[in-house]
């Protein structure tokens, strides 16, 4: 009796074990409308509330960000309402999206629509992606510079661009006013004078997120940029060995900036994470950080009254040298062998160009869309508005860190940290950058 | 009688065998299948991938032979620094966690109210989720230390604990010891309570002092606990990953990159899947050798009651 009971128990346990194993893939895509504020972290899944009738189609969407999910859900609901029988199943994977997407591809659970950062990340998936090159009607709805970011050398277009993302030094306007800074610094010497003024006014000049290697690496790309070559040209030149770091016009200024940061940032700079960096800026505890306009929603949440603006990175001698780097945050890519190819294409186009979708991008996410269908709508935040001005004035250059290979931040970031700690000299850091780019060629 | 009994006995023998086979299938096969699918088959596939150049996503794998291994041994500095970190970490972790937990276990092995509360107290960190642990320590090292520094002025609280490589190393050892000490303590207590009291009393009567009684009588008898605790703490130290992932991300200046974290980064951030599998094979081989030696050494020390 006892033994039979034990056998049954063991059997049940084994079955549960196997069942648990089998459903683990599905557990991330539970249904039900789940939404949260802007930019949540972690993996969460929401799927449309819609139709449960038979014979319906489920469109699987892998979303690598989770910005303004409430408004996003409205777009999806609208899409489902326009397409009876279609259910959109979205996985929002804001954290570790690369790993999750890779495991979904490896396990054969390939989403119909998936998002990637343009550049090295997206290139990994080009062989799976639908080529939009012949859909000229669709492509004409996007700015050509943005489409170019998802285009390879032979003209295949593997993804549709989402919104622009712009980065530079960001400063708190009130802090600058309090310190009596009226014109933006255009050289490192002027920046140093302004740091002194800020310090005299009792404000910590910098709060760079030194813990995050990606912040440091992104910051360094302003000094790599050769404006005559733009991002692609500079990276290609460095990788092929045609130019070296000694040829870069503004590279040495990077160490001037790092020296300023060493002098005027907190002693615990390598402990500052991106959240506290953004927080200190928004609340006026520190005047300058390096970040992009994607953080606008965070700033607004941290301090609704914060007045912020971009400070073009003063890499050279004049305002013309100063850099603001802008690119597209995400590419919407369609799986080319998807059974729902047309629907997936329609979905991308709907999300990126429809009135509802543009409303999500401008009002919800507070960003500048890469599509040109509803230019009457524009973002309201300080930084996206600022970046729109720079983009329209043609003063922006492309992003280097996204096309420099996926291990760029992890490789060079620690060397920058080492310089800030005094473990490495400027030459050590330069050599590490040089070796990184040579190894990519 | 005999004629009647014999076939029955044969039948029952057969039945017993059949029953045993059935038992084997019911009890062992599910577990075996699970281990096979989750561990052994992926391991074999690992060996296969380690000779390819593959980004982990593409359908095209390029055969490169032992090129991945050559690259690891000749030009991968970060991998070997991560080894150095992991070995240092394991060394300190194994010694400190075992010494502390054994001391606590000796103090709390008696059956009284104080000991019960004490055990719970030490066990709690072990059952807290890792995310909570990381939040707790971020708070301790951040705002808590800051305000202590302001009120006391002691430089101990003002140091950049997570911003300097050496200090971050100490912090990691402290956190992992604090987190796991309860687990090893329970193991040691289990060993200690199973030692018959008369052995210790006999030692006392023979004139052994407490120190001698512990080393000469108690310690050899709890050797099975020591052996299992050393094994688990060794493998924990080598495989250190999760706390790095949520807490330091390998920083500052790559000083806390463990081997497991380096392999993870190689596979999923750098998209060098082949290289990562090659690295993991080296890692597995090393762990097998070390734990093998360790088991041998401690098994020799074990004594039968």
C-alpha cells in the first residue's frame, strides 16, 4: 500500500517536473492586458484582449523596449479592431532583450515581428529579415536617413525605423542659470570655467554614470567622430586601419573631459548608476550628465519641473566642432518566412505610420518619430524638442557605438573606468580603443 | 508440495525481477531523461559547437577546428583575468564560509531556545531572493554608509566600496559569505548532532581539553559534512555568476568578472557562441579535476563510527 502510494507520488512528481519544463517557454506569454507606466524593466507580456472566435490568427511580436505601454496597447487594440480575428501577442522584454530574442530564435519560437537596435545587433538577424526594398510606398513614409540605418551595402532594407534617439551632454538649465552661465561652453577650457562657476554656486558640476560601461563608451564616441566622415565612415576607416586614433581630430579632448570629470564629479563616480545619474540631474543636485533624450520620461517622473537641455559635446575649438549624435532607437523587423508575412508587414506599418501609432511615439514615448506621415504631432519634452531642433538644423551625426560591434561597451568601458580611477594612462586607453577597432576589421 | 511450490517460486522470482525493472523505470528513467535532456545532451552539443565560428543566431556555422581554443589561450586577456578573480574569490570564500559556519554550528548545535533563534537568524539570508539581497546591500553600501559617514566621520564608511577593484572584491566575499553561511551551518549542525555524546565525554574523561577533543574526536567524525560543505562551496565559488549579474556587472574595471560571467558575456553580448562554448569546456574540465581531487582528499579523512 505504502509502496503503491509512493510510486504514484513519484510518478506524479515526474510528470509535474516534465510539464513544468515543457511550459516554461510559454509562461512568458500569458495573456491578459497588462500595462504599466513608461519604461518598465523586466520581462512582461501583454496580449490584446480581442477576439476569441475560431480560426483567428495570432501575430507574435517581440518588443525589445517597454516605453509607454498603455498608449502602445491602445495602438494594438485599434489594430486588432481593424483586423477581426487577429490577436497580437506582444512580449515586452526591456531587460536582456538580446538574450531573450536569441533564445527564441534558437528554440524555433521565432516571432513574426521583432525589434533590434540598428547596426551590429540588427545585422545578426538580417538573414532572417524580410527585405522591404521593393515596398517603395511603405518606405516613402519614412525619412530616408532613418531608413538608411536598416539598409545594407547592396540596398536591402531589413527594418523599419522607430523613433530618433539623440545623445549628448545634458544639463540642468536652472543650475546653469544659478551659476550665471549664459552661453554654452564650446571648448573644454570654457567647460572648465563653467565647472568652477557651478562649484562656486554650490552645485556639483558632473554626475556621470561611471558604473555603466555603456554610458562611458557612448560618451567616448563623440571624440571618435570625424565629422567629415560621419559615423559609418569613421568606423570603417578605423576598422580597416585606414585611419588610426592618432588621426582622429578630437580624440585627445576626451581625456580633457575625463580629467574634468575626475576633478568635478563625486569621489564615488564608479558607483553612480544610470538611475542616480538621471535623478541627480533632474533634481538639480548635479548640473551635467551624459545621456540621451530617451531618458526624458524618467526625468519628468523624477521631477516634473526639471528644465533640461542638450549641451553639444565641446570636443574642439568652436561650436561647429561640438557634437550631438542621433540615430534611430529600434528597427522593426519582420521574419521573412513568417506564415503571417503580410499581416506582420501591415502591423509594422500601422504602428510606425498611423495616426494612433505616431500619437504613441510623440505623446506617450515623447520622441521624434522616423516616419513622416503625421508631422503635425511632435513631442513635448524639453530634450526631444531640443533634439528635433538639432536634427532639423542638420547638426547631428550618426551613432558610432551601435555600428562598432556588440562588445564595444563591454570592451572599452572598463578602460575608461580604469582611467577615472587612475589605473590606466591616456595611452593605455587609446591603445585599448585602437585594438578593439582593429580586431573588428 | 515441492512440485507445487517450485513453479510458484520461479514465478515469484520472475515477478520480482519484473517488479524491480518496473521500479527502475518509474523511479530512475524520468530523472535520467530529465538530466539527459537538460544537461548531458547540451553538454555534448557544446563540444560540437566549440569547433565552429558561430554568432549564436545565424544558420551558417563555419568550421574552424581548434581556432577558438587557440584564440582563448593566446589573445583573451579578460578570460584569464576572470580566472584569476574566480580562483582568488573561491579561495577566500571556501575558507571563510566554512570556518565561520563551522564555528556558528558548534555554538548553536545545542538544543535550546537561544540556539533555535540563532539558527533561524543565520539561515534567513539564504532564503532571501537575490534581487532583495542586492537591494539590501546597495542600500547598506549607499545611503546607510553615507549617513554613518556623516555622523561618525570614520573613513571606513566613506570609502568607495563598489568603486574600487579591491574593495569590490571584499564586498563580494562578504555578501556571498553572509548569504550562504546558514546553509553550511545547517550541514555542519547535522553532522555534529549525529556524533554520539559519549565519544566527547570519553575524550573529556581521558583528559583532552575542548580544543583537542574537537580536533581529534569531533572533526574526524563530522568529516562527511566537511566534505560536502567543501564540495558545495568550491563549486559555488567557481560558478559564481548571479550576484555578479545583478550586483556589480563585472565592474569596476572588469575586476569582478567571474569565469561564468565572462562566458555568458562572450555568448550573448559579444555573440561569439563558438568561443563561449570552448571557454565553458575548459571551465568544466577544470572544475571536474578540482572537485575530483577534493573528494579524494576529504574521503580519505573520513572515519567510520
